[in-house]
C-alpha cells in the first residue's frame, strides 16, 4: 500500500490522487496513519460490493413463503 505524508499531500495533491487510482493511499502524520485516499474506481467497487452484500443479507433473511403471487398483485393494480 502506498503512503504519503500530510506535508507531501499539501504540496502536490494531484500525485497522491493519481497514485490512489487502483490502491488506497495511506496519509500519515508523524508516522501514524490518519486517513486513506481512495480513487473513484476503487470507491465505486467498494460501494457496489457493500450494496450487493446488503441485498444478499436481505434475501437470506426474507421468508418468501409469505409472499403473494406477482400476477395477482399486478392484476389488482391494473398493470
């Protein structure tokens, strides 16, 4: 994982952003990790993974035996 100090980040944030495209960049202050800089592609993958995980958990917890027939519901709604 790439690291950068806060001082270096202030001097040239573009380089840090470019390096964070595929992997997180650790931002350190006095040799302690303070934050992570994540590129947009990686961020979107993380969000997609979290959403898929939540959906999977919801489906696993759902009792489909209490469900209604879609065709009947659609007909009653006029669609």
